[in-house]
C-alpha cells in the first residue's frame, strides 16, 4: 500500500494535545506546533484495522499480554537487531517514562546518584529526583557540529577523590540511544565503553531505546544488551512501538530485563506505581510489529526528505541557526546561539515573531541553552511554511 504523507490532515477538535492545546499553551491561534514528539501522519492501515476489529468485540475487561503479543516482541528483536531474547524477560508497561520511574526506584535508595548525559530528555530529571536520588552529570561534548560522550569524565565519577564530593553511591545511568534530543546514534565502541565502565563500578544501565527504529539512511541500531551476556545481565532496556509507529496515545512499551533479580525488583516496584497497558495497547503493539513495516519504510524515506530539506534551507536562508544533523529520531536539535538571544528570549521569538512552537533547549539541561528542538515528522508543506516563518522573523530583527 502506498501512503501519502504529503496529505495535510486536520487534527483539530480531536482532543489532540499537539494541535488543540497549542493555542492555549503558547498564546497564539496561528501557531505551527512542532515541539511535542507526535507525527502528523495517520497510523498504518493494518493497525487501524486491528484496533477496529478489537473495538467491535464488545468486551473491554481486564487484560493480559497473550502469547502472540509476547512472541511479536521476541520476533521483532531477532528480526531487527539479531537479538535473541526470551519471552519471560519482557515486562509490559504503559509507556517508557513510568518504566523509568520503576527502574530507578528498583535499583536505588534515596540519596543515591543517577548519571545523566545532558542535554537529555527532560522527563529523565523528575524520574531521578522524584525517586529521592541525585543527578550526577556526565554531559555530552559538542565538537564541530557533532555530539560525543565524555568517557574520561564518566570514569572520573568513580575515582576516590571525586566521590568525596559526589553522592555516596552511583547506582545507575540513564543511557539514551538514539539520543533525545541531539539525535546521536551511539555505535558499538561507544556503547561498549559505557558498558564496561558500568560493570567495573557496579552500576546498572537503564537503556532508553524507544527511537531505535527511527533511523536515517546509513545508520544501524545495536541494542545495549545485545553486545554481550555481561551487558545483558547488567541492564534494563526500554523499547516501544509508540514513537516508531505514531501511536503515543496508545500507551504501551516492552521493558526487556534478562536478569531475573533485576526483573523481580522492577516488578515489585512497578506493581505499586504503574499498571499494565490496556487491551488496545497490546493490540496495537502486535499489529505494529507484525504488519507495520511497509508503512515504516515509507515514513523513513519521507523523513529523510524532510531532513534534507531542513538542512539545505537553513544553511542557505537562515544565518544564525545551525542544524545538528541527527542519525536517528524525527527530532532535530537546532543550534540557535548565533541569533544572540537568551534562552527565554529565544523561545518567545520563535512563538511571537515566527509563530512556530519549538521545544526550548534549556528544558533538556543547562547545556541546552541557546538550542531548540524541532519535530519534522509532518507533511512537507507544513515544514516549508515553518521554515519560511522563521526566516522572515530572523530577517526582521
């Protein structure tokens, strides 16, 4: 089936967070919302069919993941990443964010340290602090338009002289791959260095890989836990079809925990603070993994075209903004420091002058000051209009 992603679908008056709330959140009616991670593309037709069929069965009682749902995750990991997992390693949750809360609480005690690599996905911060833990920063380095991990700094967190000024114990790291918001895909060497530092220092890795199937051309994702049995037994991997197949409103994720002790701890905490997905979540997950690839392949081609357009347009027409070219996700990190604005001023400029709602970079940590995150998963005409608005606003300054 051929999908038409150029079609502009009216999502207003559907209780859509992205479009219906944008005027109220940002104070403008004529706003192009490009901040929240939600594609403006209809879901794959096989998923719509599966959900419709399930909705027609007039019983919506308590549910559980049946064997075909579990098998679809096992088969997906093998097919996409050559990672052979066991069915009992999988714990289903209503989204990755609640899973992060459960994972941190199962691995730490109040006062322990959790490592973050800023700039990073902003819900990571409350996942740590609301667990009573302390944030330990291992910030990414930006060199020549590309982000890198700082392994020397990471190792230094465990040196005796450093620990005098750190939390008493660093128990885990929130590792994001592909990285949100900078779009960096960490390769095997980079993943391995983090994994070995974690093993050497009794630190468990929580690996958020929710964007792992949203990759631009020439890139291949390697799950952290697939590299070695030691990494497998020292990690909690968070995956979901929700970003990949544009079903974030159907909250479902698969958390893969090979180590039984870690899994039991996760389940013990999770049973208190989160429930499982609803029955439509299980239906959507299985349909996406079994029948969604034709749609996904076309989406990835379209996103590549959007990225190419964005990079060329900004380079040629909007001085003061530099695109940090992503390897994965449909979220693009824009370096706007050349515009010479403060963090709050930058966001208001985009809203008030350009009438484009982007995600403020500073909410991803202090290293995000002067940056903005843009969602390019939209019809090309919308992206073009947004770029033209930003260009016009910059030229009027």
